[in-house]
């Protein structure tokens, strides 16, 4: 199979690895052949996903080069501006009044923990959300488990793969000095509209800022890069001693992959180049110098993964951002509870990695 035979890919735009990009082992098995871009439908070609026999990493081979991979992001999800978050974006379907009340409760919780000054706000939100663990876990994840800022010091935060800057806006409201970087010019142009400090291109351009960041976030970026180890090492150097990296990436050993196979949204060829197990990710972080703990994925987030994967399985388009009436199904709930029982089988790895002092 040669994806370069597709009219949109020239032979020079495709590279052949022949080995695992993580451990360099050449011993592998083919997981899937002739994969296509069913999630966004903007990347032509057919792709093979291999499983490394040594470290169990799944990786695309052959794959687009670093210079050509941009073709796969023509209609990517980080382009449009989204005002609403993953929990309340579809609540308007049950009425404006309920939407406003729910938003006020969620904002009350955020304001109590991060002093964000969001409106509308209900001061009882700090108690109500705390009484509903799945919602509390979802909001904590949306905030990427950031600590509250000290009143006498403004921490520096870098979002690697910042997209349109939606998370940076939240972090800025929480009192952080925010900075972002992304290789996608369309997403960067959108983020810069907010007046934030956003860099376009590779992380190597930030070399002069090594040791200056207190918190780095990297949400669903590691699977997109050609050299994950290099990215982790670069982020390690950018952190000050004692600084934290918050990282999230799909898990090739997840319940969702077992249940939905090639329709699981975590595969997403050819954009997702590398998918790791928890053992491999932990070792890769450790080799970069980090001390790492992992957190479970919120049940509601996992349910959204299953709803989107199920939509892809049924041949639907626009599987991202489904209405909540499509997410809250008994089957999705059962799968989400099961994945929440074990870090090994969670849908996404959520790592909190510290650069030792």
C-alpha cells in the first residue's frame, strides 16, 4: 500500500519508517490496513497502523513528512472559535433559563477554585458541583488540574498545541501569564485575535526561554508529532525545576479501541502518528527526566468518546461535538465506568509530570 499514489500526496511528501518511532524496534505486526480519514474527511490517502512488538506502541507507517502533514489539517477542529465548554455547549436545547442556571453553577465552582470572575455565577456552585463527582471531575479536567494562583505571584503557563486559544483564555482568567504555540497557521491566527502571546511553528524557537515556565499543558498533541521523545525533552527544558507538565493523549489499550476498532476516534489517520500504552508513555516521560503520576479520565469525557466513535461506526459525519442527548446513553455509561476502573484501559492518558527540583 502506498498512500503517495493518491493524487494529493507526492512521493516526496511520504516517509517510510520501517521501525517504531519510540523504541526503534523493527519487530512489528500490522493492526489495520487501508485506514482513511473518516473523522474530518480532509486528508486523502490510505494508511497502515502497525503495533510495535517490543513496546506495544501503535504507529502509522508510511506517513506524511513534517513538511507535508499540514495537508491533513485543512478542516481540523482547532480552527473555529468555540465559546462554550465540553459540558454546557448543548444545554441550550433544554431552554435558555436552564442553560443560564447551569452555567452559573459551573462558573460558581470555577470562581471558588480559581478566582476567575466568570459571570453569571452562583456562589452555591462550589458546593453543588462538589456533590456531583462526574461533573466536578470534568470541570477539573477542563481546567487541566491547574493550581490556584498565589496572590503575590503570577505563574507562567505555556500551552503546546494551543489551537484557537480557548484553554488559554480560561487560564488567563484564572490569573496565569499565558503563552501558546501551534504549528497550524489558521489556528494561531484565531488565537492571536484575543491579543495573547502565540508562537507559530516548532517548539525549538522557544529555546531562549528554557527554565522559565511554571506549568506547561499539552492536550492531544503528542500523538500528532513525528518525534514524541524530542517534544517531551523540549518541554522538560522549558520548565523551571519543580515545574509541571500536564499531558493528555489517546491510549491504544483503551476500552474504546477494543469496542469500536477502526471507528475509535483515537486512531484518526493520518494525523495521529503514534499511540502509546501507559507503560510506554510512563517510560518515555521518565527517560525525559520527569516524575509522573496518572489520573483517570472523567466518565462524561469517556461517554463523549464512545458517542463519537459510535457515530463514525454508523457512517455519520460531524462526530465531534454531538448533542448531549446522543452522549448520555446506557451503553456509553457502562463502558465509561469500566474504563474508569483502570488507568491501563482509560480512553486518554492524563499525565501530570514534574521536573524535579
